[in-house]
């Protein structure tokens, strides 16, 4: 936040994002994709590119998570029906810190304290306005640099098998 002319205005961080879903979050992904691009973000759509009840989230979430880990996109958004499977899937990729998020505080704190780089949501559990608030909060939050946060991240990386 910056102080401008006696008021407070939000600073919107424009980033390159990846987004992925299966049929369970297809409608939510399409709406978020449009809103993100309208806000000026560059968004790579990893699919699904059509509503197909027979598709599987790993086919879309793994490529998006790999792009986050490789630095091809700065952050990612993974959606499936509940968000749980997308989170489990994305966390299989080294360098990804994906979390299932349902609230504003965790969307911000997860980035600031834990360097969350993939936001996971359920297309069947969260409505568009809540999802949009979570995404905007996630995108705007900076990675924290406090020594205790960095120390914890080192321990997490060291504990990975």
C-alpha cells in the first residue's frame, strides 16, 4: 500500500502467472483467466481448454507446476473440484509450495511467510467473487525476507526426500 494525496491506494503487482484446471474447475478458471488478463497480467493457460468430464487434473497441473519451478511463470493457480488433488499434485514438483486456500488471510500470509507460489482452490467449493479476492491477494503479496521465514524454508527444502 502507498499513501497518495492523503489516501491509501492499493499497489497491484503485475506478474506472469500460470493457471491449470480439470473439468471440476473449468468455469472458475475461465472467469479468473479473463479477470487476470483484464488486470494486465500475462497468464499462461495450461488447460483444460474445453470442458471434458473425463479429463484428469494431473495432466494440466503438473505442466503448470513445472513451469513455476523452472521460473517460466512467477506463480501458479491450480484448480480442481475440491482443490485438494490439485494441491497434492503440484506439491510433487520440487520447488513448488502449493496450498489449498479458502481465506484472505492465508492467501497473503502463505506468500509472505511460507513463499507459497501456487494457490490451489476448489471449483466446486468457492464462488467466483471469493476466488477473485483470493487470487488478487495471492498475486499482490510479496515473499517475506525475514530471517525466520528464510530459515524455515531452508529446513523444508532440506527435509524433502
